[in-house]
């Protein structure tokens, strides 16, 4: 099919949809695809529109996902995804409309999306909380600047707050941070321990905000934060949600991550991962990684992670246990993929792997402490709604 024929058939298809003749539009779409016409995000919109009119929810969702694989910034597809979630989860629907608004540059369409958000908020009492990103500034000099820029971009569409906590921060970075008027800087002195420093940073967080805890060598690609929020609001049981990255992966992503060649390859991989997934969340005893999103109610009950352990791995396990004790669950979000800046020191932020067997200041083996910590704490597997995977 040549370009002119492709455009002609797309115009005919659009005309039938505009006229409300979805059955004829469906036949035209089938003919178009049978003739080898390319399927792109525009065709995905038509496909989803036809499927929705025919009451085929599975086809609707599949078309939206396929379209976002072609063009992850297509705001019309996020609007359609919001429509899809209206009867299932209105908080997720609200998030989709908000994300569509952040991707939209057409004034008339922005006004329509804003009206949809207003109706959900004022007429239905539905909304999702803002996000407060708390960044721990440590690692290589200069990393905090790229991290802050990526977070700024991610928070632009969701009325977020940015808090940076200094910890072994380079003087040049500290000077730069003090000049940034749109962030809260929680400076910690050399005499302060890490745990009180986290508490100090958390004291600046808005009480109505979900909290994103991050390391400064983390970059938020497009849509990574959005899908974390979708996972958090996918179930009222979700207390923490962690992302995937090149260093945190399950078996499904091990191959693609290994095949990705360098930062550019991982960036392309992120665009393929940060799209709708039917069952994106796995329930785990704890979350770990460079960025964890915490529900504000869970944060109020469990507080911030305690980092006074000899091995930082235990910090994650301790916090996961506290989140569960507060009545929530810890999730791994498989369609939120983060990027990490090249930093050999940050690759092992809590010490070298062989440090686990060395004695601490009291002469106790850290491995022994680990075993004692987990004694009698087997939780088994969870069963939950369709939003969670069988694992």
C-alpha cells in the first residue's frame, strides 16, 4: 500500500467513526490491515474507539497498549485509557486524564481534559494525591543535577514537591542546590546520622502527598513515575511500589536488560517497558531499589526507612516488615523502568558483597543478624485481585 492510498483509507475510516457508523468503520479497518496498511498510534485510536463502541473491553485495552508502544506521548490514548478505567478504578482514571493533560499541547483539547478532571474531582470526589520526591544527594559530583532535572520533568504534570537531602554532598552540588528556588533543601550536618536525616527530610513533605524516595544517581524516564502512581492506586492495599532498573530485574526482563547496549539501549528499553501492562504488579515482602513510592497513609503509620543497620539490604527488609505491620503490601511495578547514572560507587551503596560476613562493631556477624531478623517471618504467597500477578 502506497502512502497516498494509506492516507485515503485513514480519512475514510475517520469519517465513518465521526459519523458514528462503527460497524462500517470496523470493516474498513479490517480491509486496511488486510491490504498491509501499517498499524500505528493513529490506527490504534480508531481501533480502540471501534472496540469501545462494540463493548469489547479487551480489544479496547489491547489497542491502547499497542498505540502507546508506537507513541508513548500520545495524549489521546491516555484519555481513552482513562475512559477505560472509569467503571473499574476512578482514581486510576483521574491519573490517566492528568497524565494526558501533561502530554497535550493543543489548547482546545487541554480544556476538555481539564473539564474531565474537574468533573471527577468536584462531582465524584475522586482525585489522586500529589507526589513529594525526596532525593538523597550522595555519590558522584554532578549526578544530583541530572536527577533533579528528570524529577522536575516528571512532577511537572502532577503538582509535585521536590525535597533534596544532603548526605556526603559535593560542595559544588551543594552550592547549585542552594540556588534552586523550586526545591526544599534539607541540609544535614556531619554529626547527624542517616536515619534522623531521613526524618528531617520527611518533615518537609506535604501531609497529603505520596512520597517518592530516591537516590541521586537515579533518572526518571518518561512515564516511569506515572506508572508507579498507577500501581499505587491500583489497589488500596498497596503501601509501597518499587521500580525496575538495570540493577533490579526479574526473570522476564533479565534478557532485554542484558541485551541493551549502554545508556541509549536502556533508554529505548524504558520506552518499551513504561507502557500499559495487564498485570504489572508482583507482591513482595519488601521493595528495594533506587526509587520507591510510598502511600501517604502508609508513611504516616510506618514512618521513613531506618538506615542504622550494618548492611543496607536489611533496611529494605525492615521497612517492608513495617509496611506489612501497618496493614499494607509492598509491590514491584514491572512497567516502571528507571535509569541509573554511571557510578561504580553507587552500584554497591551499602558496602561490598563480601562485607555481609564480617563482624560489626559489637562483634556479631551480619549474616547472623540477617538470619535472626528473618526467623519465623515466612509470609508465603498472596492471592489478590486481577491487578496482581499469580506469582
